[in-house]
């Protein structure tokens, strides 16, 4: 794995497009490049020649070895529509170390968009916060990718998660099945996020949820801080970390298991990502789930 995939190093690159290019090229150097070739380029199998087959598909090396005619078949890698959805509610301003959840989210989204565009997929973007949803329709070209990078750079988290009344725009347009990549911290108050996931599930989309959390959240390690503020409501509480850590971790583990179970029940791929982890796990998950939408 390239050290450039380390978030601390990657986020030092302020140009989002350059960071995305660096991430994907670093990862691709370490895996079989056949998984990212263009349409129809990935070898699948040989089969015997049948009358009427295109003679240009004959494999002459196989003929030389076996004295029989074989057709070399390739698995067609169908281009798909990918929708990136980024949670931009105030809780995404949570900071661990030198960067925030939203920083990790924007670099992850940019890297996945770059890879999707590289594979000739149409990439769309939605940014969700408070009572608004920003939408960038799915397209496939580098000018569109530049616009997507620009919108990711402009995200300023604030307020609560998008109201369910705004979800209707997800139901219109093309009924084609999409790969939806939802990047969020899953902070919700009234099941609003899982309500949205249920709607995607009902529309038969393939869904990946990347759940972002800080190491300080996972371990209750805030370096002596004892006052905590809810970034979306402004409510503050005093916490004795030493006295509450055991109960906190037990409740957190119970919550995470519940989240994974609910996602599994909806046939949604779920991955917990800690902000100090490299992006390669998420990118490999994306490649695996993308294969499910091949026609």
C-alpha cells in the first residue's frame, strides 16, 4: 500500500483533483490492473468456434497448441451510473487530529469520482444538509468531473440532516439502477437517514454506506476534554471520561452492531471507516460492489 493513501499525507495536498489522482494511481500500482480496464477488455474464457462466429475473435495461439478453433471471450464491463451522496450536516465538522470528518468525506468522494470517471462511468453528486439538497446530474467527462471537484471543495457543513420532505427529488428521473455511495457519520435523531436508505432500497439501487468516525469517538479519547457539544443542537454535557469509558464503549459497540444488522437486512453494503485509516479499503469495496451492476 502506498504511503500516499495515508489520510494525513493525502490531505496535505490541497488540490482535490490532484489528491484524487494521487490516491487512485497509488492504489492501482498495487493491484491487478485488469480490474480497471475499459469495456470488454477483461478476459473471461475460451469456447469452441461455432459457424457464424466472427473470425476476428479466433485465438490463433490456442489453435497452434491444440489444432482446434477457439473463440476468446471477454467479460463486458458495462458502464454504470454512480451517485455520490455526501452528508454535510453540522456533525460532519467533528475533528480528530488535524482534519474533520467532512475533509475525509470530500477526499474519499473525489477519489471514487476520479476512479469512476476513469472507468467511463457517469458520476453524479448530491450534498445533503438542513432543508436543502444540492444536485449535480450524472455525466461522464472531465469537465463534469472538475465541476464535481469544485462542489466538493465548497462544502460547508451546517445544521441538521436534510429533512425527509426533500427526498422526493431522488425518486424522479431515470429509473435505471444506480450504484449509490453514501458518505456519512450516520448521526440522526428520528431515523431520517435510514428512512432515506429504505427508499433507495425500495428503488432497487445498489447502496454502499461509508460510515465515518474519528478515533477519538471510537475510543473516547479527547485528551482530557470533559465538556462535549452536540454540533447540530448546541447542547453541551460534562463527562468524566475515566468513569464513563467502559459504559460508553459497550453502548457504542451495541450501536454499531445494530447499524450493521439493519444495513444487512436492507441488503446494503456497510463499512465503518475511521478517519486515521487509508482510503484503499473503501476504494476496493467500491470496485467490488461496482461489479454487481454489470449487465
